[in-house]
C-alpha cells in the first residue's frame, strides 16, 4: 500500500468528502498542506483575512446545505477564525475548520505562533480534534464531517501539527463514521406526535413559529402543508425567513424585537404555539414571563437540550423537523366545523391587525429611505436573490422588506450578531451558487470590518452586489441612544469614512454613489447586469429608525411603532373564539 504524508491524506480525505471549495490563508506550519493543494483540482479561495475565510465558508454552507471548509495557520491565523466559528456555532451551520499547529514536541512550550486553539474554541465548537498520530487522520476527517452535518449541525475543528502533516503512513479510506455515544434522534416519539396532532385539531387560535431548523432540515414543504391544510398562520424567526413564502396567504413575517405588529400580536393572543426548529431566543420572546401567556406549546426540535430550555413546553417532540412534520401531517385531521369557524375569525382578526399596522415608513422624494432601497432590490431581483446582511439596522430592514419566498435565500448572523459577516458570506454564497444573484445589504460600519475581501471578490470575478445603506452612523446603537439615552450619540457617529465608490474602483470593482431616490432602481439594475463585484453607496436618511421595536425586557405586545404612533399596550383578545 502506498505511503502518503499527512498533508496528502488530509487533502485526499477532503476530496472524498466531496469538498468543492476551501477558503483560507496560508502560513508557516501549513506549507506541506499548501504544497499538496498546489496539485489538486479542488478550488482554493485565498481570502484576505482568516475571519473572511470562516464567514465565506459559512455563507457557502448556509446557501447550499453542504459543509463549509476553511483553513488557517497556527497562532493568530487560528484565533482569527474564532469569531467565524462562534457565528456558525450559534446559528447551527455545518463547518469544518482546519488549523495548523506547531510540531507536537513543541506544544505547550510557547513556541512561535503557538495557540491552544482546541481550548480556545471548545465552547463554540460541536467537537474538536488535536491530531497527534497521522494514522488517525482518515478517521478524524470522516468523523468531523459527519458530526458537523448531522443532528443539530455545527462547526468542528481539526488542529493539525506541522510534523503530523509531514509524517508518512499507509493511506486508507473510510466509508462511514461510527462514533460511540453519538446517535442523533431523527424520528419523533409516535405517541407525542399523536398527542400533538390532537391538540392542533382542537386549537382555535393556533400559530406556527418556524425557526432556522426548518431550513436546515429542508422542511419548507412540510410547514406549508401543515399551515395551509389547517389554516394556521406562520411567523418566522430571523433565520427562519423563507421557510414559508413571505407573500403567502398565511405569512405573518418575522416576530420578536423588530417583528411585525401582527406577528407579535398573534403570538401573544394564540391558544396554541407550534414551535418548529426554533429555540425561543430572547430577541423573539421579549419578557419571557409574558410570552404567549395563554398558549399551549408544542416544540419540535432535533436538539433535546433546546426543549424547555427557555420556555416550558407542553408537548415536546425530539427529532428531525422534516421527518416529524411528515408524520404529523399524516396523522392530523382537519378541524371540525366549530374550529373552522374559530380559525376564520382568528384569520380575520389577524387581517385587521395587518391593515391597522402594516410595515411602514414615510416615503420621500428628497432623501433615500433605506427601506425603499431594500424594496427596490426585491423588485429588481423579483424576490429571487440570495440576500446576505451585516448586523444592525441594515439586517432588520432586509428582514422586514425583502419578502423571502424560498429557503436558503437569507444569510445573516442571528445568534452572535457578527458585524462584518455579510460580505464574505456573500462571496461564499456566490461560489456555492454560481448562477445566482447575490446581494450583501450592508451598513457602512459593518462593511468596513471585512472590506478587504473586495480583493477576493475581484480576484475570483464574483458578481457580488453590495448595497451599503450609508447613514454615517453605527445605526442600531445610535437608534437606542436616540430612544433611551436622550440622543447622546456617544461614539456612534462615523465622522471619517472612505469614498466607497473610489475604494471599490481602487480594488478593481465597480462603484456607485447614489444620493437621489430617483436613481436607486437604475443603479441596482446596472449593478445586476455587471459581470464583476459592485459596491453601491446609498446615502440614506441618517436618523431613520427600525420599527416596530420592542424595548429590552418588555412583552412583545408592547411595541414602539414609530414617531407618529404611540407605543402599543394591547389588552388580551379573549373574545376571539
């Protein structure tokens, strides 16, 4: 049997796992691995920062459903991956991060560019490996991909010392991974599914609360069938957007801190909440004691630790969301005549809320409104683009005003809230979906955190479009300072910023500066028809705010609706029966 180096075995194992693209940055302890990569057909994308590599691998994974792969050298290279790894961990993204390490005999001796990356990332990885024997490599890689992509997905780290990469051994292939004690539950308990079916049939004011787990599981059709066969409205978390069509008749849009008025009211007044692939995040629940106070709760999730973690659940079902919903849809009967009438009344009440308080902003023909930009992107792309976002106001406006019709079209850092995520994630999404339209809806603050990846986009001729909603502020923090700190704008004004148009051109990309609302649509159309990357600098209304907004610690029924409308504090609608 032919002997191969650890570096060759690693690369061969990646090829065997079907890896199409690796994102990363070279370094001293990785020289052996990069020498092997020189001769492989697998695409390697050289980012300009390791954090960019992690986010690009994340964007690739979220948009394709495949495992994203990134690689970085020891010490600072590895630690620069940490934010991207933590982002993937919080949002359940399948990622394999490979880091170089100093030779095994030097570990623990404070060698040059040594860092205990396994220890550093232990809280933000699903599992991690320090490979000390080259013979373990095929098993380690096989297990890493299996762990990353099964159960509740997440990042796995492989730390590979320089001498292990250089060591030779007889190469062997593994067809499957068998890990003692790791057996994710896919099928739900039949009795619990039966009970859930019966309680759904009896509900008068049910709401489906769909999270990112619906998209991870590929359960969009099952959610649609459950909702439309039972006349149940659907609200989605930030990462659940697209799990039910945004223009669908039963869509409530997003719920929570910046959710729609009607989603928050429907959840607050529901008598049954069907939580699917969601974890009752604090940005969703607001004051947890007042969240869906009259609702019986059904919770379907593959992660048993998520059940009753934040909200006490009445009917827990542990299992793969798609598998469980298929069985639930088979077992459930239609509502009886009394319940049908109740649900008609319930949907009429929701329609009233929608007409009373739709998502709204004050249009202007003098200054560009950021919501208007997002609406025009939706119009030009016909709702078919992959939308990545940074974090802050830009993220919320994209979530509110781009109506996502399909899953895996909205990529954003939900749990960790990582500024600088969107642009490299868009690069990864474009590489994973070569024919797709890809936009990064960005803030001027967030975009600058990984602006160096413009070189990556240009070098790889990627037609990524960046729409900067440029208010020359750290917008969301400024909004809180306006509303709760007497407009004391402490260090949120970005007084010095680059000319983004010129900066784009300096990198070899196309740049646009847009100051007139009348030019917004034409610039977006021109960008979409440009073969390479485009940066659109939209100078938007500086003090435009995101509404609705639920103040921290309050019930989600207590929303600030905007400057012309008072804060809501609605009484319970017990009369809807």
